[in-house]
C-alpha cells in the first residue's frame, strides 16, 4: 500500500531540464518550467516545493498556487 510521502521504486528523479530550469537566472524560465510541470505533474511534489523559496515573488506565488491545486486534486 502506498502512503503519501513515501517514495516508490517507480518514481524517477526530476528530469534534467527541470533541475536546470530551477537554476536559471531568468524568472520567466522558472515560471515556464513550473507551468510545464503542472501540465503533467509527477507523483513527487519536489519540483514545485523547491520553488516555494525562489528569490522571485512571482515564481513563489505561482508555485504556491500550483501546489495548492495539486494537493486539492489528490
């Protein structure tokens, strides 16, 4: 039985493009990466939770919205 928060053998780490986008200095690139993740979210919420501490307020705000939407969906 899967419990929320447990990692399974089938889960994969963040794709390389997503990890690279998180480090991009352009906040628009980080926002685009969030949007791409939101279209096909993975079981792991790491991609969106990492961005909750982004230096750009717009990116943090969008990450919070997406996290709330995804948690409500689950």
